[in-house]
C-alpha cells in the first residue's frame, strides 16, 4: 500500500513540474522571448564539432552585435545564444 501511495505522489509531483515547465515555455513564446537576435547561419555537421561541444560540456563563446541586439556564438560548433539586455543578479 505504501508503495502505491509513494508512486502516486511521485507521478503527481513530476506531472505538476512538467506542466509548470510547459506553461512557462508557452508563456515565453507568447511574449516573444523565444526569438533570437542572432542571424541564421548554417552549422557544421555534429560529427565535425569539437568533443567538448558535442558533449555540451564547454563552448567557446564570442560576443557579436546585430541590428536587433547582442548575441554570442560558439567558435567550435556554431551554436548561438542571446545576451540578456539586463544582466542577471
């Protein structure tokens, strides 16, 4: 009986966390926060990425500016990310 209750609590908790994450993602896309400032550039195939980039352990980020805002691009694999307008605390 205790195992069934524990399993039910676990499923309820993990389901609520997943629902919360999906709700935050939908809200962010609705607000337009998913748009990237980086221009579209074709990335090399995954087999040509450096091992640390391939394992997502370390990227060599370099900062750039576009007309819309600032962004960073990895010199190894070409991955991009936005630089927030307000730095985190």
